[in-house]
C-alpha cells in the first residue's frame, strides 16, 4: 500500500519529515491542492524533488505563451504516447479545473487542429527522437491559421519531452493510482504484481498473462529435455538449436494485450498511429543515421 508498488510505505517520508521536505510538500499542496504520489516518492530525494517541483511549476502554472488548459492537454498527449494512464488521468482532471473544454477529452480527434498538428513530433520524440528534422519544425511554424509561434512551440516541445520522461519515472517507481482516481487511471504495471498488490484487478491482468507465457515456455523447454533423454543420438549442439528456436518462437507470439478496455478508451483515444514504437537507433555493421544537432 502507499504511493509506490515497489517501495514499502514505511520508507516513504510522512508528516514528520525534516523541515525542508515538509515545506516542499506544503508548497505542493498549496499549488496543486494535493500532494500526489509522484511527489511523495520523489520526497526520498528532497533536493531532486525541489528542482523537479520548480520545473513543473514553471511549465504548468507560471506565465508563458501557452494557455493553461493547452499545457495540460499537451501533457495528456505525451503521457498517452507511452500509455501512462496515471499521468493521463491526473492531467485530465487538471485540464478541466483550469477551464478546458470537456469535449476535447473524448479524444485527439476532438481537439483543435493546431494541437493535433503536434501528433507527429510527439510520436517521434517519444519513440525515435533521432528522426526529428528541421522540416518538422518548419511545418509547425509555417504561417497559417493553425501555425505555432516559436515561443509556443518551444514550450510545447519542453512539455512533451518532460512528460515522456515522467512517464518512465511513473513506471520505474511503480506509482500507484491516487486514492481519488478510479481503477481506469491506474498506471500500467511495469512488472508482474503479486496477488497482494494494490493495483486494480484490471491492471494486474498484464502481469498474470506475462507469468503464464513464461510458465508455458518453461513447460516446452522441459518437454524438449525429456525428448532428448528418449533420443540418445541428439547432440548438445542440436539441443541448443532447439532451445533457441523455442525461445524465438515464443517471442514472435504477440504478447497478451496489457491494455484493458478502460485503458483503450481513456488513453489510446489521445494516440494516433499507436503501432509506431521504438526501434534501435543503429545496429552494428549498418551506417549510422544522420543526427539532428541544435546548438
């Protein structure tokens, strides 16, 4: 129980924290109206939390070229790209609190074209940032009804990369849903949960499926070993080849869909081209792709 599925509740700083951390938690509460689980877990490293909170505050709440509701919508777009339903749920609430149009939350297709134009660069920055070129920037800045100003685009890109990174933090620390979030906003489990996990039944499905796949693979390996005993003429080399083939075939089978129906509706509605994902930047023996440098 507590803010993290991985860190015992007793290790998370509580009300009796040292004064510097206590002041940070108070500031967070005054600003956002709550101390969320990310802040509680990050409180294990007060200096880092201090820098993080200042950055977060500047990006979301201080003066800037983008109106507040669009900042939260961009955060939703970035988090949805990594299927981080915890952050998507958090910023859907924030979006409504600062006066965002509820219709936009039906999906990216309901948002203004100007925001939808960020989809391509959001996709690339999330999964293959080395493919970003100056043409992507030029297309967004090109004069027109839905064009971005340079100042707006800079803030938008910082928000996108900030929330791509924060999604990794949420998964890596096993951040649990907030108490007032329903199960549909729980973060996708980054690893299989035990039966005593605080995660919702729906979100545990992915972990259980992964365990079943491993058990099935182990069962097939055991059958191979038994067949080796029956076929005395099978060499060690042949056996290793069979093992490798079995492993490869199990990897080729599409894994069970971790995303349940609530994830489909709450998160993937903000994603276009969901099949687009990470691919290795470069492989040995291949010519390295050109790097886009910006000083």
